[in-house]
C-alpha cells in the first residue's frame, strides 16, 4: 500500500496529542512488578506497547486492555513462570531492552528475540552490566546482539554501564533494581544517549514508590527492598508524536494547536518546539495546549538534539523548507534505531533536491527547490511520518507501507484526514 500526499496551503488545525509511548512502556513494567493492582489510564495502545504487555503476560502477569485503560495485577517482583519463556519483541527495541533486566526476576530462563532489524541492534553493554549484577546472559547468535538468553538472579551491587548507544540500557536496570537483593549503583563512564529518557524512567519509578539517588547523568543508586506500589496512573501526552503535527504549521504555514500535553513534562522532545521557535515560528502554551504558528520565512539554525532523538528526522524535514542551512548535532546513536535514520533521511532529502552533509555526529541540511518522491520508510514509523509532513508542503509525495506508523501513532493518518489535510 502507498499513501499519496498532495501539497496544501496554510493550515488552521487542532489536534489531540496521542499518549506517550515511553511513559506507557515504563508504566506497564512498573505496574507489572508492583505489589497490588494498578490501573493505567490513557495509555498508548500501539504495536510497541502491546509487545511489552504481551511480554509481561508471557512472564505470568495478568494484564487486561480496556477502552482507555489497562488493569494489571502486579507480581510483587517475582514473575510466576512455570518454565522457560521465549518473548518475541518484534521491532520494539524498548520492549527487548527494558524486559532484559526484569527477566532476572523470573525463576527460569527467559529468551528475548525479535525481527531481522532487531537482531542488528546491539545490547552488549546492557548484557555486560547484567553479568556483573548477577545475571547469566548468553548470545544465541552474533556476540553482543539478540537473540539473548537470560538466567541468574538480580543480586545488585555496583556496575559500570556504557549508555552512549542507548539510555535504555540504563533504564532497563534501573526499573528492575528495586527488586535486587541489595542496592544497585550504576556509574556511567560517558554521557548517555537520549539522556532525557532517563528522566522519564525515574519519573515513573518515583510515582510508583521507588527510592532513587542520582548525580546528574553519571551515577544512579536504587534502594533495594522498596518495591513499586499498585496505583492509578495516567499517561501524559507524547511530545514525540506531537512534533509531526507542529511541523505541519512550520512547513505549510498557518497555525496548529495540540492539546493534551503536560506543560512541565520531562520529555526531551519538548525541545522540538523550542527549535521551531528559533527558526521563526511563534510558539504559545496555555494549560495543556501548545500552539505553533508560522507567517514568515523559516531560518536555519545550529542545534544539539542529543536529548531529543525521536524528532531529529522531523526537524531535518522542516529544515529543508527554511531559507538557510541547518546543522543538527548529537545524532550518532540514531544508526541503532529501527533503521539507520540519519542515512535514510539524508538519502530521501537528496532525492528531493536538498543539499545534505553527514558527519559522524551531525546532519546539515541546505535548502533548495524540492520535489516529491516515493519514500520507503524501511518499516520505520518516524521516517514515514516525517516525510508525510514534508509532503504536505511539497506535494507529489508517496509513502510506502504507511501502516508502519501503527508502531507509535496509530491514529496519524486519521488525524490528518480529520483536519482535511489529506
């Protein structure tokens, strides 16, 4: 299937932000490990979050999806498995990485596998740290990559972990740490990638009752024996998904309002709207609503997006419509995502007519007259949505496999149709 996108004029649209994927993943895990019953309201029901829920159910946790909520009977930190479990994580790196540490709370071996692309995404640093903390991690195929088999016990103690590829390695251990035999202390020898997601992890952990100490982003300690408590938890709106909606105003002109966003959220992708403001858009926030408006030209900027990885492609798409070049830094780790996002973005923008220069940790986009092309997102939801938005400004764009957006934003195409943009 192919989605065809035509050029539109200035917009005046109102959207509701979908629930946060990152918060939903973490709330599912905290509730599954908690003592007592939890009710998660306004969760994101998408392919990735369903994979995490399915994995937790495979570990023996009763989970029931209902309209607008999930009910979970927590296991109290001990998964009631009766034998070895294999969990297929599909193309969800978050699912595989976050479940890897919690697997040490099961009495039997847990095997984690996934799609062909998943088997190309490294987990070596996480496995190394789990070995130090009491785990027995075996690579079934290529060393350092899934599939992996996890056995042993989360004993706790001190470990060093390299999070420069993914902060999810760190989040994984932190989320399981309240159930270790002793306190878990993690030292990070290098700045972690996407560090804002560690703030999301700790936000969820603290809400569910964990005790955490930290020193910036280089040292964390989680108190053992202070378990999560079952609770009613509401998932906030997703700034990552909202970025595509704000970008429509930036590339097409006009105004877009998105409701349902936490004004003081720790989500790093809030930086995207700051970037739009730097480029010349007007940004206003009132209550849970943020409005982005563009009436003049966009100007290129230099910006570090290392804590806002999921909006890099969207920003590159916006940059292609500006009057001057934009350089985005802090992007080296994007090659480990669902696709090589920097490489794919550069290739598509070049075919559209833009100038693109890529270094190990930067992407520079030089605007030029653009034309629509056929985009193969390589099963990457963010590639599909970023170039769908750019297609609204350029026209003649076609997106192959539009259903891949179900991974994080199931209502994306419907939202655009609902506002008359498609």
